[in-house]
């Protein structure tokens, strides 16, 4: 469930990494299910809590996978400790996304592609150099 705003630590990290953040916003699933919404090919959940939840039905039956990552927003402590948690989550996602975009999607059948996407979520994370 979207909170309606992006965590300020996310914005801080992305700004430090020179990403443009002024247009970013929290989005509800509802934006992606109306008739004129973009077609969704993949739904990848990342919240550790989402692993055991029933994923809602998405139009078009996209491939679904779960890449559990500890929620950095749940970390308590010093600003340094919190920012380290956000950095770690960012690095884990970067590693997995890089592997995902390298998949030979057009040459894999749906079952094989689904298996490969799920495997990416189980890799031992080695942070990408950033």
C-alpha cells in the first residue's frame, strides 16, 4: 500500500547519486488497472512482507516474482545506520535489475523466464559498483 509520499531517505540517497527526483511520487496499483493504463509485463515485489501475501490480480497476467529485500524504512537508529540500510537496499536492487535486463527475454518461454526472474531474487547480493 502506498504511503502517499516517498521516504525522505530515499530522496536523499537518490539526490546524492545524482538522480532527478522532482517528478517522483508514490503510486497506487489503481493507476495501472484502468483501461488506458500501460501494459504490464512483469510485477516484482520487493517488500519482505509481500512474500507471504496474495498478490492482487493484474490485467494481462504479467509474470510475477518476489525479490525480498529488508525494508530500510523499518531501520531505527542513527542517521548513518538508516542511510546505510537505504544504500544497501539500493545496491541489492541495482544488482538484481542489472541481471534482469540482461536476460534473453525474447528467446525464453514464459515458464523459463519466470524461473530465471525468480532465481534473480534468490541470488547472494553483490553490490554493483556505483
